[in-house]
């Protein structure tokens, strides 16, 4: 299950993608349109800026804008930035992790298949797909 932080981050990204790409959008405007607390959005946009997804400018005329075009963001990368790995089990979170049960684990193929389905689904969806739906 995804947290409100991940879901709200998607809403912020969609909101910004629907605005003028050259104009910094004040956080209070996004908060009003999305009906989300400005205080909570401050936490979310900080992570999005730190992840390189948004650029922020403070002061008069300040706000936030996307650093890329909407079709250059996958939903998967946004979710993983906010939520962490999509992997359903710890042994799939790090490709370099060595699991002592890998050769005898009867459930690993199932978890791997599920992970790939989930990953392909979310990484196959672009931010622009959500705007145009």
C-alpha cells in the first residue's frame, strides 16, 4: 500500500505538469487546488527537489516547477523516490544482495515475477499519461 506522501507527490507532479512549464508555481496555489495542507506539501516538495524532480525558488515570484517534461518522468521513479523500493521482499531490493536461500527458495520466482509486473507497470506509465487520462 502506498502512503499519502507518495500519492500526494504524484498529485503535486500532475498539478505542476498542467501549469506553464516556464513559470514557478507557488506552493499555496498547489495546496489549494489539491486540497492538501501546505505544511505537508512542504515536506513532499523538499524530497522532490532533493531528488531532482522539481526546482524551487523562494521569495516573490517563487514557487516550484518541473525539471523535465512530463513525458520524461515515470510514475515508478516518483513513487520510489517517495516510498522506497517497489520490491515486495527484502531480497529483491538490492540486486547485489546475496540471499543464502536463493537456490532453495520456492517463493523467490513468484516474488520476482510480481516485482517485475509491478515495476513494468509503474515505470511504463509516464506523468504525461496521467494528465491526459
